[in-house]
C-alpha cells in the first residue's frame, strides 16, 4: 500500500467519522472514543473469527472469502478511526510502522536491546 492510498483511506474515514459525529450529535472524550473504538474492533474480530472454521467440534464449511475480506475491511475502518483519535496521521502511521517492523525483525534476530525475543 502506498502512502497515497493510505492517505486517501484515512481522509475518507475522517469524512465518514465527521459525518456520523455531526449527524448523530456525538460528543465523546478521547477516553470514550478509545474505549468505544476498541470495543467495536473486538466485535469485528469476532465477526472475522466467525467466518473461519475455528470450532474443532463442528464440521468445516467452505470459507466465504468475500465475507471474510469484508469483515477485515470493517476492522480497517475502526483502526483508521482509532488512529485519527490518538493523533496518528498517514505519515506517522507509516513512520511508526517502519520503526516497529524493524524492531520486530531485530527481536527475531536477537539483536534487539529487548530481551526474550530471539528465536535462535
């Protein structure tokens, strides 16, 4: 995903959030937004889980990839909203992701200053 596409998604989500807030007269604190959005994300994760065969006691069924992908996109909507609420921008999302990804590789390599992650 290029930064331009992330920026477009972020801006579209900002517009949707603004519309919902205005039309529904929502007034929340940062704490309330973070709690509400993370609960919404937990709900979406449950919906994602319901699309796959995780119940070992049931007969498996064919996975509806379109429905599964739709639920993942729902999660993206809430993640973008949460990112905005906590002050992340498309640029800082990219920067912080790159930093954390490098750290996660360092942890796997055993070169991180954090102990307990080396897979070697």
